[in-house]
C-alpha cells in the first residue's frame, strides 16, 4: 500500500455508500488503503491532518448536499480551515431531471474545498440517475485513471 485515502460519503438513500464501497475495493486492488467514512456527525476536523480524499455525494432539495453532509459542509463554510495540504477527487451523484441543480451536491463541495485551498485531482465524476447507467460501475471505471493522475502529480511534486 503506497497511499492512504479517505472516501467521505454524503448520501440519503445509500447509492453513494454503495459507490464508495465499490471504489474502495477497486482502490484496494490497486494498492491503496481506502477507508469509507459516512459524513454523519463529521466536522472540518476530518481534514486536519491533510492527505488524500474522495468526496462521494448525492444531491437533494434545491441542489443541496444530503442531510448527513450538512454539518460538515456548514462547518467548513463557518471555520474556513486552510486545506492546502488536502488533495481530493469528487464523485457527484445526481439526476438530470433536476436540470437547474444537476449534481450540485458534489459541485458545491468541489467549489468549497477549492476556495479553502485544497487541490482537486482530475475532473469531477458526474453520474446521472436518469441515464440508466450503473453508478458504481462508472465510478470504478473513473477511479483508475484518477488514481494514475494522483500518483503522477504526487511523484512530480516529490
Ligand atoms: C427528493 C429528491 C431531490 C433530489 N434533488 C436533486 C437535485 O437537486 N439535483 C440532482 O442532480 N439530483 C437530485 N436528486 C437525485 C439524487 O441525487 C440521485 O438519485 C442520487 O443517485 C441519490 O443518491 P443517494 O442514494 O446516495 O442519496 C434528488 C433526488 C430526490 C429523491
């Protein structure tokens, strides 16, 4: 294992959790120790030691983060920690039926983390629940190249 990574899960009905579990398994096969942590009860302290994160979250309400992610999101907004030692990727689950707020949960986390100095690796993965594709399959396909890019940037910086 050359890399430790935390997958933070924002979910209402469990899809993002399933995606995170499958992604963690795929990362494990690729030499990464990935821990899946649901966001319930977390605050900004989860980022205190920096490191590598994947934000895996769905979208609810008027383009909001799920209920179990509200506290973490609000605490980051309120305390504005310096996240310059954090590198992250985003898996954003949504439904294009909600055209005005499609995947805003993940997109809002992305904007917030960037504003706090965290460094995003790769593009945000977007999943559309109305497209008929399997989110965990898409996420597992996405995370291989994401990990390669992560390692490349890490090695360049070393
Ligand atoms: C009440 C409700 C509101 C939703 N609002 C949005 C939304 O604003 N934007 C979006 O892209 N998807 C929205 N969705 C779709 C969910 O984000 C999507 O189905 C996701 O895959 C659910 O993942 P989860 O089971 O991890 O919560 C909404 C779904 C429901 C049931």
